[in-house]
């Protein structure tokens, strides 16, 4: 059964629960308009918070709990009591992500509840709304001109200056409670490092602004397993400075993807094994090409999975773009999910089944 489109004011059948999905980075007036409509449709609303376990970054500066608090603060007490929250990680796999959302909602509301999904079909990024089989879909028009990217850019662009003038200019973008939240949030220690990274990414994108077409970058990454450990670096530069990541980088003009993966692995970790040993250890290669996987822009990476088997851990030493390198126990990775750069946790998950049900 495909999702049933409904008009903004009616439902094909009455619903018990309305679902609103978003990243809410931050929660703005457009989100609030959709949430108010959801509250009119059903006695109970589940707000699904996407990108729930990502590390802080200029694109995802707020934790899922901070975003849930922004939603709560924008509601009166009666409506607040009718809203529940469901944090969901990014799987960069639509079918798996949709299944996780539906399973999570059903766990909260029960299998027999009639569910309506509220959303705005903005562009291709909204196509996921059509994938929720068995749920009524309520397509709504855009509410105002609020834009999360614009709000984030304004806030990070105000770093080093009094924030009140910037927030005053955002009164038509975000509810007063969100603006108050932002006023307090920018005083916290993590704001300035994020603002520095935002400026670095702004300048990086500006350097490509004269290109005749938006650039598509090609990179490589190496997942190297040895026994029950995997080789990781801490990034020494933006984007993701200080976060865990896989050794990797940009492919060079005269290299194959495999050659680039070995070169980056050697440059960043000092791992030195014979070429025949690495070729024998290569178990699989996967392409990760989700349009939103990288802060740099459209970046397609070829991840190479090497399994060195049960042997003594090879010596490694951080160099190049890495400020640190370590053989990290695989059983520790899931607890570290919110400390990974971009989608690197999900690349590990792909090869190592970290979040398998």
C-alpha cells in the first residue's frame, strides 16, 4: 500500500497520531507551522528528529536533545504534553532510514494506531515523504520564508560581534523561544570552534564559486581492521577538526582509487605493509555518494575495506592531516557515534555491522 496523499485540511481517514520529520537545525517558524497543523490533525504528535547522533558541525550544530528543547519551548503547556520525540540516526540509506522511523514510531504509539505524516514537499530532498508505506501523507504548503541554512549562516556570521542585532533580524524566521535559546547557546564554549569551521567552509566554497558548474569531488577512505580493532585518525584540520575519521583524502590525477587509498593511508597513519599483503587484505570496496554526506559539498568517496586478520597490531604514527591515530576497539565505536566526522561512522557501520538489529 502506497502512502495516501491527503489535502492540507482533511484526512482520508481519521488518525490517532501525526508525525513530523525534520532536522530542526534550528527549529524555525516553518517548522512551527507544520507542527501546529499536526497538532490540529491528531491528539498525539511524534516529532522525528533526524541526524540525531551526528557530531556538532556548522551544518548540525545542535544535539537532538537541544533541538527537542527548542520544540518544547515554542509550545504552550497543553500542546507540549501531546508531543513525543524520536531521535533517528542518518543511515544514508532511504529504505533503512524509513524502516527505522516507522519502527520507532510504532514502538511509541503501537501497531494499531492510524498514522498521518505531515510535511512540505520542498524539492528532491523531500521525496522521502513518499516512502512511508501505510501512512497517510499530508502535504502542506510552505509556511513563511524561514530557512535553517540562512539562520545558521546569520548566527555563525555574527561570531565576534554582539548577537542581539542578528537575532533581531531573525524575528520573521524563528519563534521568540528559539531566538532566546540561540542567545544563550552562542555563549557556550563550542560556539567559537564551530564558527571558525563555518568560516573555513565558507571560504572553501568561495574558492570554487567561479567554476562553470558546481564541483563534484572524488575522495578515498580506508577501513583497516586488525583483529577486533579498526584504524582511525583524529582530524587535524577543518572540516571536522578534532573528530574521529577514517584515513583518506582526495584522489590524485594519475592514481587509481586503490592507489590513492594506500597513499592516504600511509601519509596519515604511517602504516607500512607490503603491497601484496594489502592486496590480499582488501575484502571489498563501496561507493558512498549521498548528496549530503560531506560538509565540503558534493563529495563521492570510494571506501576500501582491509582486514589484516588476527595478527599483532602494526605500528602507526599520525602525520599529514591527522593529529592523532589509534587502533580503536570495534566494540567502542557505537558509543563514539557523535564524535565522528561527516558520515564516517556510517561507513564503518556498512562494513562492520555496528548497528545491525
